[in-house]
C-alpha cells in the first residue's frame, strides 16, 4: 500500500451511532485499499457477511467497463466502504474548521495502519473494476488501463470497528433495495441477535421486521441440529455454503418454527419453566433418531443416497407429522385409549413410527405402481414422496401419513387436517 492516500469527503449524517461520509476516490486508490468480508459458513462470532462472488457477474461488469471507459456505467451508484480501525476518525480533518459538522467538507488521510476498507456494498462492481484493470494490463493496453485507474468513483464511507454495525449496514442496503438472500438474512439476523448487536435486536423486535424472534429461535435450533444431531449433522448447509442435496439453514428453520411454536405454547399452558428451544431441539432429535431406526437403509451412508426423506420438501412433511403427534399424543390419543409413553424416549416414538413400514402409496412412474414403506421415499419416479412439493400437497400427504399412523395404532380418526 502507498504511504498515504488523501481524498475529500462530505460528512452527511449519523445512523445508529456512526457517521456516514460521501466522497470520491480514484479506481486506483479503491483497488489498493479495498477488501471483502465474505461470510464463512458456520463461523461464529461473525467475521464476514458478504455473499460469494458471482464470477459471471464480475466478468460482465469488467467487459462493460472496458467497452465504456469514457462513461463507465457500472459506476453509476456509490460503493459503500467501512474502515474498522477504532482510531480512524482521527485521520479525518475538516477543511474548514468553522464548518466541521454535517454538510461540511473533510479530508481523509488514509495510511497503511488503518488496514483495509471493507466493501459493504458494491463488491461485484469493485471486483469487476479490478478484473477490467487486470485484463487491460494483460492485453498491454496501458493507456486505457491508466484511464480507468484515474477515473474517480462515488463512495459512501463509514468508520466503525463494530462488525455487527457494518453487517447491519449491508443488511439494510440489501434488504430494502435488492434483498439479501433469505439464507443470508436469516444468518445475519441470528448472528447479530445472538451477539447482542443492538441494531439486529431492534430489527428483530420491530413491528415492521420480516424476521421475528421465533424465526431467530428456530434458526438457532437449526444450528444446534447441524452441530450436534446424529441425523442432521452434515445435512444442513449455511449461507454461502455449497452442498447439493443439503437443506438450507433457512429452510430448516422454517420447518422447525411450527414445531417450536407448538412446544412453546404447550410449555406456557402447563406453566413449565423448560426452555422451549432446548425442548424443541431434543424433541426433533429423538423423532429423527427414531425414524432412522425404523428405516435404517434411508440413513445408511451408501444406501441412503437412494432416498429423499432428508431433502427439504420431504423433511418438511415429516416435521408436520412430528408437530401433529406432539399436539395430540397426550390429549386426543390418550382420550381414545392410546398411551404414548415418555415423549423423550426413543422407544415411544419407534412404536408409533414403525407403523409407516406398512404405509402404501402410488409412485411417480407411468403407469403408477404401489410402493410400501421405505420405497415411498425412494428418489425419482420410483418413489412417491417426490410428487408432494407444493404447499398444499405437503399438507395433504402429512395428513395422510398421520391418518395412517392413527389407523395402525387403532386410534379413532380425529381429523388431523385441522392440526397440520
């Protein structure tokens, strides 16, 4: 890095305790000081939040920039940067000491000890510029390269060492403009909330938020399953994580939420002091362990690849069945003469779920044929469960599975559709 870079700023406003500056720097200076704080799956505490780069998008920006050096359309919007060095504000000086407040002009003297300026928004544009410079250099088009390097671009600059404020800025820009992915929003909200970021906590508790406290708790349970579950460890993928066939942490949280809400209400109604997060996790883990014992082939390292029960849609169906059984096992079932036993013991669940070995359905082949038990969860048209992917279809098949279980246990039909 150069010994010193100076550029001018206008102090604009203060949001959640940090000052925002607008300014302009050259492409050369941007490329020298910038860095990307990419989110790393399952990393906690948070060290990054950015999406993975889309190489095709970077290359498209580079090509368009090279073709329009005199009018670089990719730079029409400002790039947001944040400097994390806690003493960085000491390097910003007002040009006119009589007007050093908001709206006043300032100079930033950027030196190596300030570290990198992290790209909060505009990483694809910045990386596209970097790729364009590299291509022009490789093609020995030095005049064009210098023209681009000397082009000035708009920036919005913040100074905060708090990565959660930095990540919250990223969240706000994307959530209310072009939207961060649901997986990314879930992860950032959970990490910010769990690490006591006041901005993320306020966002979760706001009346206008898209993410509620129940969403956060459900995502936390998904994390617990990913970290500790016999069945679900290595079957859940985080924001920015690759993994064909894995359930995203967002999808897992969404299918956990109805179970969590049912558990929370039951504990509240009974006056229990148990933690609903811990009980929901324990309940889900025992349930899926029981399924794996009833259908061991479906969870076998080799044979399991032929089954889709842990795929997103099919897992959601089974979570609906879990919620239904939880709601009725100690009320309607007990009233009809069936004693479930201890809900926290494998054998209670195995006794119930063994009935699914006799479940029959029609598969997706043409013409359809009858399949029984684990055959129903075979992937492709050989199985039947792959046919139930819409919201209404998942509800319907969950209801059918619940009715089958009750019939096999000789429990009088009690309209499971009203509770699924």
